[in-house]
């Protein structure tokens, strides 16, 4: 593979308006990404049945990098321009390494339902990062609706945990910050290169770290291969870490980072459903009420100008 020459390199990243003609398809792709992400926590819980947290995170990243790298090599994709590598490093640090590790550590002591509602603050966090990083200026209606959705998620979280802040919550709040940064940079880069290449190069960039960590972790953490643990590992590697991010970044490039991020308000509620169906966790009566409030907020944010 060769680096792109100055004659063929894409233009510098600019804050462009979302592609309105493809906004419907873009919304569909972002929504498919949300569905893929909603299965991440239940799949991680399955993976933790047979892998240690460090092993699970490192191995999932390596497997996803193998999938992405194979596609990059098969299609003879040239190396990204030098100016794009810092952004790819942010994507790698936030989405490939930081978020998976922090949420996996949280899920050692937290239920998937609790983790899902805390991470429900991710849409608002991403919108804030987008406003700071790429200069997007959503409307007042957008912000009111986003804050209302975040408030509903916070109220649900407080009701579930009794208002206590745990170590798992600290991991989850840190995960929000690094993931929002990674989403924002990935959304920017997806304007100038295909979304699958954004996550593909970010995964490849992390290989010098994930391969040795995987080797060390597998040697020191017990491994028990079961149907659940293997299925969970394969999903978080192929579904969450690669395919889900491919359609997610494409969706963000088409409809804009703030609006795409608000679709994730539905993610914790979908995760709650999966936690009941796949893990047998108890769904409290507050969940349907939160679902109704969040879905209203999604409808308003998608209609507002961002």
C-alpha cells in the first residue's frame, strides 16, 4: 500500500452540510449502527463468562483489525494522507481502546441494564464534542430536546442505582468522554473517506498495542471457551467493533453528527430488551416510561435543524 500523493489526496476536512438527498439512507445506516451497538453490552457480558476483561478487549480489537485489514489489503486501499492520522489516532484511542476497555471493566460489577442507561448520555456528550470540535450549531429546540432526553436517562439511572455513584459509574462516565471524542473525529473523517476505512485504519493503527496486550492477557487471565463466550467475543469484534461502526460513520457523514448522535438515545432501551432476552435480567416498570420520553426526544431532535 502506498501513501496518497498530493495530487490525489482528498481535500482538507471541512465542515460541510449533511447530504440532504441521502439523509433517509443515512438515517437508516446510523440506526443500524445503533442496533449493532445495543447488543454490545449483552455480548460483552457473555464474553466475560470465558475471558478476562483485558483479554476480551484486546482480542476483540485484534480480530476486528484482521477483518478490516483484510478488506483494506484486498481492495488495495492507499494509506490515508498524513494530516488524517491524528484524527484516526483519536478514533483508535476512544472507540477501539478506551470505550471497550472502560465499559468492560464496568460490566464486571455492573448489570448491562445499569450500564446501558448511563451510556445513554452519549448522544448529548457527542453533540457537545461536535459543537466544540467542528463548530456545529444545533438549534435551541435541538438542545432542549437533547437535554430532556439526557435528563430522562439520568433519572432512570438514579432510580436504578439509588443515587449512589459506584466505581463502575466512574468507568462509564470516562467511557462517555473518550467515545464521544472518537465518534466526533470519525464523523469528520467520514466526510472525506469511506466510513469503513475510518474504523479500519484506526484498528490497524492500534495493532502494535493490542497484539502484545492480547498475548500477555491471554497468558495471565483464565480462558474458558463456551458457546456464550465465543459468540460474545465474535459479536463485539465483528459486529460492534467493525460492521456497526462502518454504518454508523456513514450515517453520521450523511445526516450530521448531532442528529446521528441523538438516534443513540434509543440504544439503552434496546439494550434493556436484549438484557432481558439474552441475560435474563429484570426489567423494571420505569423502563417503558423512559422509553416513551426518549422516543419523543428523538422525534423532536430529528425534525429540528442541526
